[in-house]
C-alpha cells in the first residue's frame, strides 16, 4: 500500500510539472528547437521569469529556458499588462544585443506566444536573489541545491569583481546605465560565474561621443505596477529625489548589493513603496551620517569602499574601473579565477607558466569552485596538444578530490582522448610519465571497461616505449597498483610485456627493474603460473651482471619462501638448484653476494631433504604396517621393499630368478624354475613364514650378531644372496675409468628399478655429500651401495662407511683387476624390474661415524677409505665431478691422511668391518 501511494504521489508530481511546463510554453516557437525540462529557478525583475533547464534538439547542447507566463499579470488592466510585457521584451532584446563575458549569454532570442514570453541562455544555476533566500516563483518543493547553497568567500569576492567588470563594460564601452542592478538581475550560471541581466530600465547616453555623458531619467510613477518600475531598495536617491542619473547611480546600486551579499540578502534600507518620496528623504538623512553598525557585517577591508559607494554625492562614489582594482579583490582565489577568464588572450608560454604554478593554488580553493569553475577551463585546453602536459597534472589533482561519480561524469570523458594521444612525441612521453605517476588514482576511479580499453593499453605502450626513463618509471610504478589490475589482464598482457622488456632491452637499469617488478607482483599471481612462466624465464636472461644475478636470486627466494607460492621439491631438484648453483660461482659476484646465494641454496636443500625424508619415513611406516598385518600390496608390485605375502604368486616373486636360492643366474636358474613352480601350497606357506622370521631378525639388528645362528633354509638363502651381492659389487667397482668411455656428468642420474623423488641423489636413493661445503649437503649421483649422507642420522637405515673420493687414485687403478671383465649379466638379473628386489634394510649395516664431518680436522677418527671415485650404475663419476664444475681441482679438497689398506681383487676393502657387518645383517 505504501509503495502504491508513493507511486501515485510521484505520478501526480510528474503530471503537475509536465502540466506547468506545457501550459507555460505550449505553442511558443522556442519549443521547436529546444526541449524544455525541469523548473529550477527564478530571476529577472520581481523574479518574474521562471527558469527551466533544457537542451537544444539538434546538438543536445545544454541551455536554460527563461519563461514569463502572461497569466501572472492577468490582474492588471490591459494597458498595464502591455506596459509590463513591453518592459520585459525591451530588457531581453537589449541583453541579446550585448555580448560580454560578464553579461548573461543569450543562446536563442525572445519568442512570444499568446500565453508566454520565452528565450534561451547559457546553462544557469539560479539568481543571486534565490541564493540569498528570496524564493518567489520557485518550484515546490524547493530545490535542495538552492536551499542549502552557501556562498564561499572566494565566490563572493570574485562574483562582486565580475559585476564590477560588467558595469565597467556598460559604462565605458557601451555608454549605458543599467538602471536596475539588484540580486534579482544577477544570475549565477552553472559554473558559478555571476552574470548581469534585466536591462528593462537601462538608459543609453544621449551624447556617447562626448567626454561628459548625459542620461535622461524617467520620473518615478508610484501608480505603475511594480514590474514596470525598478527595485527601489537598490535605487540611488537621485533617481527619486532629483530625477537624474548617471553611471554613479549604478555604483550606488552595487554598494547596496555588496551590503546584501554579506547581510543575508537584506538591503541597507527598507523602502515604503506606498510613500516612496518620504522614505527616500529619510534615507538621505541616514546616508549623510551613516552609522558604523550598518556596515559591521561587511569584511573590514571593504567597508570604506562600500561607505563611499553609498555616498549621497554621486561624485564621491568610485567608478566601476576603480572598484575592480581595490585590494579586497586581490585575493589569490579571485585573481586565479580572473586569470582563467582571460586565458583566451594569452599565448602558450604565458599559459604554461600559469598552469605550472596552479597546483599551489588549487588546494586553497573550495571544491565547488575548483570543480565547476576551474575544471571546465582546464579540460577545454586538451584540444591544444602542446598544452596537455601542463594542464594534465592539475586535472588529475582535481580528480583526487572528486567522488567516483563526479570523476566519471565530469573528468573521464575529457581524459579518454588524452590516454590515446601519441603526437607530438615529446608531449606524448610527458603525458605517459604524468599518467604513470597517478596510475593508482586512474585505476581506482575509472570503470573497469574503460580501464581495459584506455588505461591498460597506455601502460603497455609505456613498457614498449623507446624511452628508458619511461620504461623504468613504468616498472617502478606497476607494483603499486598491481592489486587493482584484473588477473587475466595481468597474466595475458602485462607479464609478457615485462618479460619482453627484460630480455630485449640493452639497458641494465630496465633489466634489473623488470626483475624487481616481477618479484614485487609475485604475490598477485598463482603458484603454477609462477612455476610454469616466471621461473623458466629466469634461465633465459642473457646477462650476468651482479645486479641481474641478485634479481634472479630474489625472485627464486620470494617464490620459495612465500606461503602462497612455494616450489615443489621436484622443481627444486631438477631445475632451480642446478641453475642457482651455476649462477653462484659466477666471477662477477662478490663475497656477500655469493653468501646470499649459498644461504638460499642451503635453505632449499634443507627443505627438500626434510620433505623427502618425511615422505620416505611415511612410506616406511606404511610398509611396516603392511608386514605386521601380512597384507599384500598389489598396487605397488615394483617397489624395492615389498613385504612377503601368503599367496603363491607373491612367493614366486620373492624367490624368482635372482639368485636367492644360492644358484647362479642365467640358464641354470631358468632350468630350475619349473621345479620351483611345482611347490605345493603348504611348502609355499612354510617358505613365507620363514621369510617373515628372517625379516624380523634383520629389523632387530642385534648388538652381538655373531651369536645369531642360522635357523632355517631362508637364512642359508640369504647368505647365498650376500655372496652374489659381493660378486656383483666386485664387478661394479673393478670397472676401470680408463677402459670405459666417460659420459657427460648428469645430476641425479638414477636407475629405473630404483625410482627417486629428485635429482642429486645417489642411484640407490642415498644423498651423497660433495665434499665442498658439508653444511650445504649438496647431493650428486653416485653408487648407492655402501654410501652415506654427509652427516649422522640421515637415512640411518642405509648408513655405511664411506669417505671423500680420492681423485688422486683415478690414474692409479688402470686396467682390470681380478674379475674386472666378468660378465655383468648377474647384476642385470639381480636388479631387473620384473624380478624380486632386495630391501635397503637387507643391504644396510649399522650406522658408523662418517669422515665427512672431520674432513677439515684431525684424521684420527677417519675410517679406512675406498680408493677410486665412486661410480654410478651407468659408469658416471659421482660427487661434483671434474666435468661438472669448471673450477674443480683435487687440491681444493684437503683430505686427512689415511693408512693404506690392502685391496682385494675387486677393489673392495678387506676390512673386518665390512665382512662382519654383512654377516651380522644376513646371519
């Protein structure tokens, strides 16, 4: 019901307004060319003109339509009506003939119809009388913008200055007295400028060519309708008392207007219109000795001038030209506005100087004055390309104080062509720099569609600009507004251009700033875009200046440490760490920079180690749970540590052709296979139980392994496996580096049967120290069996004694020793993916101390060492390798002296430790 009543009320209001407009303007020729809109104000003598907003139909140009409804004078006799209409027509015709910035500009001359008079002017806000509180002939309800409008000091000062200038034009230029200057005949246009109208009672000079001008004044006729007479409260005393007037009479009127502006619209004296002569006689006496209390509301610096304007003697009053030069009008705001009004007279040099100093003045002016008075004057200069770089900073300064709605409505339409301006080149570059410095403002207040169509293309143009200065500024500023850019635009347009600028530029500053820019906007990108697009791009950068290298390091570090991003350990191992290691040894880096590289590398290695260790530990726990529950794991048949099960197929896998039964591999094993397949189910179950007991014995790792006695056939088979394992190690380690072609070193080379989660890991999955910097735990490919990480406690289930590679022995072990040329088919057979695997626990002796911890200290705790560099399964040298590191030399690695130990024919140590450890493990 409430909604219905509101709609009905709205309908009645609209109908009433439409009816008012229709009745007032119906049939007037003005409506042929102009659309008449809403009733907004009133003005003219007695506020008899209703003011409507309107638009020109052909151009959509905004106008104000002044309408006088003849029904207002129906109460008068016909001759009085005609007299009023003739007076009004004279005033509009006179205004139409006069053209001056201080006079109201007529867009369409007066048109008369049976019901009304109408003419069109520039867009209007209201009359000064409306603003000062005289609301006659205004629409109902009263417009809020008029009711709440308060004049600022700068508006008042400049408005009065404008009226003074207008009077100066009339008196000196046209030789005319206005005759009825009052707030009703002062109009505030839409930008706030004060304009004179209401020339109904104007008087032209009888002798315009003479030095002393004379004007003929009509005698006051009290019986005429008020609209046929000037406003007596603003009229000079000589009009009434001596029936004389001249330009000084208008100056008296100006004095009363100034008083009214500072006194809420009240004139100096109230006049009894029924006894006008008596009122003016009394007024004359008061003016002769004017009381200071009358002027106490006026600003002190203008009181004396107003007192002079209100003088009884016309000759004492200052003329209009003198009034324009009084100190009261030397206000910085008033002077600024005055300069804008005369800009069309200035050349480009004068304009540029003025625009450069304007930012100091704008903050001192009220927002309404800046937005509606100064802004239009500034945007009108955008048609002059040479002036745009001087005007644009002021426009953007004003935009900062505007609301988003005001920006879109008042500023953006004029800025859009400037975004695309590219000529002249010098001005275009300056425009780019200015816009880039205010990019956060543009992106905050510009609608998204306009950002996509105008603002971002300008940013892309700046990134591709030939000017290094513009590219640098653009790269420095992009991170400040990156959060305001839509993600698709950033990913598909912005980032590719930044990468292109980095790769193609010849400027080191642009390349470094590109990297810094990328590093700062990483947080706005998603993880996989960074990994797929940003990190690979770093390896394409051609130069190796320290600043560039540190920029690359910074991006790696930011990506690695950012909680939203991060780098998977697979990428760390295969791509990131190799690249960082190669960069870290660049000769251009100083010590601090090198230390920064190493700190990041250590951090990456540490996290990669922790993650992978956690993964392996979890896998181990799962496998142990499977063993304890005796549950088969059919989904992971190729794993090394597969637990035995009760099914016959799984027992076949455990005792396949891998030499577990002590028989040699090859044709004999193949021939024995049918007999193994013919085992009964009971026999297979018995074998499975024996295997489970052997597993428990292995996991216990007794302190006195020699006391454990073989209990069943399965331990016998395990001893046979030990023999086979030693033979295979003999074949492997007896390979001569001199007899085998050395392939290029590979980081993280592994064997398919032993999958590894990352590079730089020994072929059996054990991390291998490089002997260069122990805390860094660099890992490289090496023989998996019998190797140990560079510190105690890591992968303890695989730990055994190892030592720093003795590179001096590389040339000593030339030629075959013993069974060097033995066929490796047994090794191939042992580690085929389809054959059963031996668990790492089966090959791992108890943990022992490692000499890596003491490589720079005493040699007393060093264990017996394996001579010859460790060799991976494919014959690849382990550690950093002589080929992998161009700065590698054996003397860089000072090894503790160790007593020579006798070698067996396979190169394996004949120490009690090795043989006893294996016996302890396998029984």
